[in-house]
C-alpha cells in the first residue's frame, strides 16, 4: 500500500506521475491524497489509482485541516511519498511537518531525502547513506524534463512499501528510473521522450532487474 500526497491547482500532473510510477514499479494499491479541486484531474490519469480528496483552499492548495485526512490514511500505508506538485502553502508545510514525525512509516520527501539517505539527481545520480556513496550508471539527457523527478518519488515509495530499506530502495529506484528512461530513449529517441514514456517502460526495467538480480553502479 503506497500513499502519495501532493498536487495543487495547475500541478496535478506531478502527483499523478508519482502515483502511476509507483503502480508500475509493483505496488499493489496506490492511493493519492490531493486537494479536492485536483481530484478529478488526478483520477483521469489512470483508473487504477485510488483518489482521496483533501480539504483545500480557494487557490487549490492543501488546507491545514487536511492533516486529519492525512493521518487517517497514513496509518494504513506501508510507505508514503509526499511533495510532488503541492507547493509551499501553510497546509503543505503542515503536512510535511506531520509526515516528518511519522517515524514508523517509510517516507520519501519529493525524492530529495529518504531518512538518512540522500539522492542527488544529475548526469550521474549520487546516492549516499552518509557512510557509502553509490553512483548510478543509467539514464540519459532525454530524462531532463519536468516530471521525471516525480516519477522517481513514486518508484522509491513503491520499493519502500514492498519492504526494501531506505538505502537499497534509493539505489534500486535510481537504477530503475534511469534504465526505464534508457529503454524509452532506445525506442523513440531522447529528444521527444517524456516522463510518461519512462513510466511505460518501468515494467520492462523491473523485468530486467529481476533477471539480472542486482542494479549496476559504482561504490566509492
């Protein structure tokens, strides 16, 4: 059970990409907590997504009262991904602050921090737990488009929900993210590919990893 929290008016696509990526990475049930005004947009991306309306402001952002709804559904989740497209309003800050206190549930904060694990995206993505550094070897320039990072949030959230601990989840997530992007680029080219193409190839990337047993990278 993966819970993705995010979105706001004009940014509903961000949390939708995260949620679909989580589903394509193997999560059995993916729920999206999003401002009420974004609900129908998020639901329209994929009929398999469970959508949860949260109280919102007139501007289409989370209201502070959304904390109660979040607490209810967070208690049922195996992992939580929070942040994509949610902005920095008072309600969003309150939700992130609350999520920081939920130590019993693995959490991903917009693909930028994962407990004590740090993942820095770039030409060669760096993942570190403070003791060891791992550089991912997959990915291509065609992935440098808006929404790609949102996909990574969903991928790592899914892996955490399936039982991986933070550091292995971040490493495998970075590898899968890049490998799916490489598969997409090989098929349609880097120039025209989008994060939706990356998501399309996630199941194939998962298949390749399962067959090879381990993600490739370098430890320094």
